[in-house]
C-alpha cells in the first residue's frame, strides 16, 4: 500500500486513531486528525489513555470540536476511522464519491506479515484473546494480544514476523470497516443481543459479526460453539471446527474429566485433565476450549497448549475476588458491561447473590437481570443448561435477595417493583434490605485468605461467591466509549 504524499483523514482520536495516524505518517502520508470533542475533552482523553506525550505527533494537524477540513484537506485520498465511528457519521456521509474509507484494523492488516487469529462474539472475547496469545508464547513463538483488548494492530503491525501471531479481539464495529483482512483462524464465541444503541435491530448486529466467517480463506479455520446455531450455519470457505458438546459434533470438548482436542483428519486426543486448568470455572472452561480449537488452526503443539492452560493467570476485573468480610465475598466484575455478560457471571454463582450494577443504555435494562423476563440466556454463559429455558440464570436469585418485601403482599409488591423499574431505568437499580451484608464484622481479607490485615475493597461490582469466571466482558470496542461520546 503506497501512501507517500497522500492526504489522509483519521476520524476519532483515541488509541486506535493515534496508532493509525502514526503508521500513516511513517509511510509518508500527510495526516489530518479529526474529532468532535473539544480541545479540553480531547486532551483529557489523551491524558487518561497515556497518549498525552505522543498523540499530537501522530498527525500533521488536528481539528477538534467538529471543525471541518478545508483548503488542501477538503478532499482526502484516504479516510481511516476508529471503531467507535459509525458509517452514518456526517463527515463520512459528506465525503466526495470515490474516497476510500477503511478502519484502523484494516490499515494495520495491510502492513502486517504475521499470521492472525480473529476472535469475536458478544462476551468472553478479551479473556480468550489473551489466553490464545499466552498459548502461542508457550509454544515458543511471539504472540501479541491486539485489537479491541486495548492495543491497536497499527502499533506493532510492521514489526511482526511471518511466524509471529497477531491474536486480535475484533468487535462488530471493527468488522464493518475491513476489506482485505484475512485471518488464518476466526472464532465466534457466542451471540446475544448487544449494541442495539448502534444497530437498528438484532439482525444487523449479527450480520456485522457474520462478516468474519466470510473473510476466512479456504485454507483457514472457522471456530464456534456448538450452542451457537446462528454462527454454525454461516457460510464460509474455511474448514469448520466446533468446541463445546461432543454429542453435538464438537472436535474440542471435555470428556470424563479430560480436555480432548482434534481437528479434521486428526482424531481427538486427551490434552490435559480438567483439574489442571489454571482457570476452571464453567465459563473459563469454554474459553479454554475455544482457545485450544484456534490453537489447532495455528499448528500449536498440544503439549505447549497444555502447558499454557496450566499457567494462564486470567484477567483483572473479571470475577476477580477482591476481599472477604464477615463470610461475604466481594467480586469485581466491572468488565461485564452488558446485560448478557452480567447474566453469564451470575450463572456460575450458587446461593445468595447481591448484584451492584449500573449501565449505559444498549437496548436492555437492568430490570431484565433482576427478573429474567424473556431474556435470552447469553450463549456461552452456562454450558450445563440444556433445556429451552431462556431466562437469565441467577437473575431471580439476585432479585429475591436484593428486594425483600415479605410474603402476602401481592399487588403492592408488583406495584412497587414497577415503580422501582421505572426509577432504575436511567441508571442504577437499588437493592434494599441486604440482610446478608448487614452486621458483617472483621477486616476485609484480600483474596479470601483467613487472617492477615484488612484491605479496602476496590471497585466491587458484585458481592457473591467467587468462581473466578469470565465470559462476561464485552467491552467492545475499546475506542467506542470515547468516540461515541465525541
């Protein structure tokens, strides 16, 4: 891709935009950075993202506050958008005909010689991305976790060698703006309603995810879960490999306490004992199956993958036990940023649960978590649930222990619940009379260990029994939280 002398726009100046601008300038392009945020807001974002010292040098000129390009900048030769910039953005709608528009991921892919593995889905992407990169490194190769996990591909695309692996968390937003990106392996972990603040309907959201299956080459591998029938039916030129339930055709599965893996003409063989997994919750077992399936497509040695599964430490803020007080465990699951991620987290808890949560509107309210009324169970949340029950696992339990009004109050309880639902809709749902937390004594012990000094609870998103799960963390895309609020 020849860029020397080309005038380029980069729209959306968070991490992805800055990385794209820097790459363009390294290849001789003149780059105009555009952002709808005012100067103070943009400076605060750069400071927050650790970009304050370098961001300005990624562009020849920056126009913030919605200021329009003019003069020599009026007609660009190329436009690169950050993930959070929708195709309906007014600047894109006003472009002259014939100006190419690509995303940061597509730009990075055009300069990347490494093999790539792309991971999408509604929940669990970040953990699976980091896990697969860990397995690549366990095999003695360079594996970089990139994309929507927070490190744009454009940061390292040019330095990766052909035997290296770029493991990319890819959001639906990013998939909208790729053209030549051809990962060797692609995985759809699960599907559930999400980002309905950006997409007009569920079909449009799923269609954006489906693009991944169509990008894979004939020699590639398409991976998905046996309980994700939509993705299993998507057309693709690549070979297919399912993970999940052996009875439903999975090539990577658990049987009799062992993780088994096979692909194509390679029959499934035991890889390691389930008890050896460093992360053993039900949802993290699904993460492990998905990562191993993708590892087979990257020709990772089985013994290396087994070693990596024994040592993977997991990610912060995903059902992270931060303290214990009075027998109550405080769990930080702040990466559960959509209703289905919350449901996935609750699915693995048993007994009393108190949920503390707020949200940005994305098409579903928190009351769906508390009541579970008609809410589709997140695909990937609970592999034990084999019936047609589509309620939110654990949701009623959270409601029962969060709002306790006593028996025999029928209509008053219903009316009160309706009032609370309406009041809670803009932000937090308030849980009252939380008896299991009242009267707790003693210091909060980090990690649940008995004894030791007190430590403060930081950012707890749930008070519950800890199981160390993930499959609750759709924070896609990393730039969207900035760019959509420009």
